[in-house]
C-alpha cells in the first residue's frame, strides 16, 4: 500500500497469464450448457416432462431446489455424455 498509495488490498487489472487448457474447456462447457438450458426452457415439448421430473427429485437428498438448477444438472449431464 505504501508503494502504490492505494488504500485497498487488491487492485483489479488486466490478466497477466494465458488461460490454461483446462480453463478453456470449462469455459466452453459452461457456454454450451447455458445455451442448452436456454433452448430447453423454450422447448414446449419438454416442459411438462421436465416439471414432473423436477418435482419428483426436488425434495430428495441432493435434489435441485430450483427448476433452473435442475435444468443445469440435466443439460450438464447430457453435454458430458456427448463429449464422453
């Protein structure tokens, strides 16, 4: 703090390192799953089945508590199987 005169313990700036391969794959997975969730929420043919499946698992141990979390789990599993 004395050297820079700043009153904060950290200063946000530009990234100085290149993202790793693992990080790039995580970003790619996140983007793909987000797109899948958005598409699935708009798919009228799957809404009723998704709602029923969500309600069936909601109160179980480890169940997703929101519909969005449930869809992220389902779409994430689908993505992982496709990339398998």
